[in-house]
């Protein structure tokens, strides 16, 4: 019997477990997760009003419930067990810990209150236990920096009125906070031109359907080119010519490079340098940077250039990597599935049975240390409790602390 450990239960870790189980009939697979709940950014990144995207958890959950696959939640590698201990217990270890750290711009004022990375902001409205601090309350103008779909998510969540979040699983306290913001302007700013923007047509077009917000493009922007996204932007401009202004205006800016966050004790404006020369200052009490993410160390294993150095998924003898931890923060959920197929083939082909202790050895070590591990039935109890306590217009009310998650298991067992 070969024993595999996967560190991280996001889509990359779950898809890899699925593939390894198919390829290695003799394998037992432990998926180790620092939180008591699985699915990584599908639960804590994907927008709460995009439940059709989140529906992939049904597929991932089936994987974690299989016979030879074991969910080991509430166990952090580097805190509860070391990487070297895992390498002694398992025939191969695969790191699938994602890229949870917001990339920084490295400009003046980045630490001012009111300046947030998208990981912090998205984690807050998605009820991630690590990100409970609310953004400022008196936001009239927000600046969202970045031209990918994460930036579009952030703009949409800021712009929607409460009724438009029906059916979602947004954190109720975050929703109440957002609903009370006196927000009137949301600026979305890209460094390059409109033709180079990374957002996709569907996500962009959704901004043209919001109840209280109207999308437009800043004067002077060049919208020449032939892409579906440019068509949508031109459509925003054309539609606005015939309409009254709305309570919230969303303005797209292109060719502006962030130069400084400006303010005495809190954010007051964001200064940009313009591609053709000169500077522009946009007033803002909230700025959210959506410029990418970096991996953080997994115990002794340190990332370089934001991800773990590897050769086609192999880091070292018996040690592999997949997902955002392998390739950096790019690609969609299905990208992790196709990558997992390749990495699983390699792991299955290169790993021999060393007669190691695997899951039993890990269980003994965790018991000795008094670590409370959460298995698949425990996660299902949390899942059921979150759905049961959801108000009528929500699909789920997440617990936002680890203690509350663990208490939900105790209540149901
Ligand atoms: C804001 C946002 C919105 C997105 N929206 C979409 C979308 O709509 N559609 C789409 O297709 N893609 C979307 N994506 C991309 C998608 O979420 C990623 O492709 C995918 O989640 C990457 O998977 P992963 O498993 O590599 O990382 P993650 O999903 O981050 O999973 C990593 C897991 O590892 C765990 N972990 C970390 N360190 C440790 C440790 N030391 N010990 C144990 N466990 C650990 C974490 O808790 C986490 O559960 C979005 C991403 C973001 C950031």
C-alpha cells in the first residue's frame, strides 16, 4: 500500500486526490487542510453571488468522501506537523497550498488605513476566519486597481444593492456594512490600455445589468480594437448617452500607473501617473489592489518569485507541487484539473511503496500533540449547520471563526 499526503484542499488538492486515486489502485490519500473546512478559494475567493461557479464543490466534496481518500482538516503543516515528518510518514507529499498573500505595489502610502489587498477584502466578505477586519465605513469613492476578473468581482460586490445578493452566501455582517456605505463612485483602474485588459466578456457585461449602478469609461480612453470585451465597453459608453445618471457610477480608467496612496492618517486619494505623461488623482476612502497573489512558506519550504520552484511539478525526492503553489496565481478552476492529471501521472509513476505508516502514523502524531483533527463527517456537520442557519434569502451562513466551526461539529455529534 502506497501512502500519499496532499497539503491543501483547494481545487488543486482535490483534483489531484481524484486523479491519484484513479491512477494508483493501491494508494491511500490524505488531504491535509489548515482550516476545518475544505475547498480553499472556491469557498473563500469565488464571489458569493456566483453560486453556479461555487457548485463545483459538489464534485470536489464527492472526491473527499471516497473510500481511499481521507480529509484531515484543522491541521496546518508547519504548525501541527512538519513537512519533514510528513516526508517520513508518506511515500510522497504534494504541496497544494495556493498563493494566499496579496502582491504589493510597493508605493508610498500602501499601509494607510483604507488600502486593502483583494485577498483581505474578498476574504472579509466571504467570511474567511483570517480576514475579519471590516473596511472603512465612510466610503463615498472607491478605487479598485487591476484589470482582471477579481477586480470586476470587487467592483460588482461594492456596487450591488442588498436585494441583488439574494441567494448568495455573502457574510451577513459584511453585507450590512456594504449596504450602509454612502458609496457613489467606483473607479476601476488599469495600467495598460483597454485592449490589454484581462477581464472576460461575461464578467464585464454583468456590470451593465446592476440595479443602482451605471458603468462608463473615463474620457480620453481609447477603445479601438476588435475584442468582445471592447465591444462591451463601447456598449457602456453608447448606453449612457441616452440615460440619466445612476446613484452609483462605475468608471473604467486605462493607462494609469499607481504612484502613491495619499492621506494623512487614512486614505484620501490615489495618485497615478498617466501613460502619456502627467498625473491624475482620484479621491478615495477605500482602495482595493487586485494585482495578484504570492505563495507563502509551507514550513521549511520557501517560495521564490511567488511560487515553489519545481520541474514539471517535482520539487525534490518524494516532494511535489500543484495548483497556484506550482504555477502562480493564474488560470481558472478547471486549469487545476488538467494540471492535476499531469502531476498525478508523475507522482504515481515515480513513487514506490516504502512500507511507511501513512494516515495511521499521522493520526498517532496528532493525538500525541492534542491536535483536534476534523474528518469528512466533521466537515459535513459544519456544512449542514451553515445551511440550516441561513436566512430565507441566503443559501448559507458561514461560520467565520475556527472555534465556531468546531462548536458546530460538537453540537451535531
Ligand atoms: C477572488 C478570487 C476569485 C476567483 N474566482 C474564480 C471564478 O469565478 N472562477 C474560476 O474558475 N476561478 C476563480 N478563481 C481562481 C481559483 O480560485 C483558483 O484557480 C484555485 O482556487 C486555485 O486552487 P489551489 O488549490 O491551488 O489554491 P487554493 O484554492 O488557495 O487552496 C489552497 C488550500 O491550501 C490550504 N493551505 C494553505 N497552507 C496550508 C498549510 N500550511 N497546511 C494545510 N493547508 C494549507 C488553504 O487553506 C486552502 O484551502 C478566483 C480566485 C480568486 C482569488
